[in-house]
C-alpha cells in the first residue's frame, strides 16, 4: 500500500467514525426525547414518574417486588409513592434515594430482605437498568461507574445507554399500561384460580430448606445501608426499614441478625415476616414470598397504624 492509499484509507476511517458519531447522537437524542415522555412500565416509566414527583412527595417506599406488591402507600399518607421495583434491591434503592431533595422533610420506607443482606455474593447489576440516565443524571452516572457497570464505548456512543431497552420504551410510549393520573406505584397482585392451584402444589411439595449458620453481613449491603442512613440523617428524612410478611419463614436467624445490625446503627426497623402466622390463609398469597392484594391491603392498614406517619 502506497502513501496515497494510506491517506485515503485514513480519511475513509475518519469519515466513518465521524458519521457514526453524528448518527449515534441523532438516534440518542431522538430516543431520549421519546423516553422522557414514557411513564408506564418498570424499565423506564416508573423511574420517570419517580423523578417527576420525588421533590414534592412526602412519603416514598423503596425496595424489591415485596415492596412494590405489598405496600399500598395511600393508606400511609396521601402524598406518597411506591418506588418498589421487581428484582431491585438495596443498590438500586440507594441510588434513587440519593436523588431526593436535600433538606426537605420526607419519610423514606426501605424494604430490606434478610436473605439478600446475608448473601455470600450480592450482584448489584440490578442498577444496570438505570443506564438510560447515564448521560443525563450525574448521581446515577457516578453510581454506575462505582459499580463498574459502564461500557468504555459509552463516552463516544451514547446509544449504548439504551442497550436492550429501546423496544420496551417504544412499546410503552405507544401502548401505556396504566393511567398515569391514578397510578402511585403500588401494584397489587390479584390471584386467579390457576395461581391458587400452583401455590397449593408448592405447599404440598414441602421443599426442604438449608439455613445458613455462618451469618456474615454482605459488605456491599452494609455499605449501601450506611450510605442511605447517612443521607437521610443529613437531609431531614425519616428512615424506616421494614421486612414485609412471608407465608412461612423457615430461617428466622438472618432476621434476628439483621435486626441486631440495624439496632446497632440506630436505624428504625420493623420485621413483619411473621405477621400472618396466627391467621394465615392460602388466598392471602401468590407464592411463598408475595402476598395477594387481599393480604397486602390488610398489611398496609396495620402498617399505617404501626408507623404513625406525621401529617
């Protein structure tokens, strides 16, 4: 290859890189404009909803599906939102809590799962769905970098932020799943006959569970817990940690261990794992860990009385 050919090749490569950069930015800002209008679905819609109300809402619940499906926040306070998301744990919650306004009085209810707290390996890849805000929110960007979940190409090709999520965003933009005006984050689980049969078969199986005896608090869980506590303490937030009911808790040792940790940190904690022990009914449950809408309403009423949320 002679000098002229080398120069032409370099120019062609440079042109392709510049063109791909421009096309990427056009695509990114187009998707982002659409994405910012989506308020339906757990991938982006619920996050956008949270970002729109987080500064003015007085009580917000964070946690996994056991927060999302179990706590009817309107029974606790009129100005409230349930930001529980299926499959999301303390790393995801911590990131969102850090987005709350500083020095504004709010109540933060955080669902903590003892099983997650004492896992040998806690995978914070759950926060990867927040990547859609990587280039628009500095706090989220910082947390994703800290979790080592970013892609080196992201600084050049911004569309990487939407990897695997674009189709879901477009679908929810065209076909929203619910009416935004009436949605406040709580997703009750209504149980049909088929689900009741499946749950009954699960109970009849009576699977054996081996409980951990060497309980060591996961260091990442502990780190995020302390960060949440520090943020709330320094920014006029009442932090309440809870564990919602289970059909049966065969390993109560991790509950006791986590309760001791939270007591030592002076963090308010309410363990409701055994809430239904003396009055359990199959229709209260979708599965071992998730209550039906019937039980969730009963539990939310009791939670409202226990927590004494200020008006």
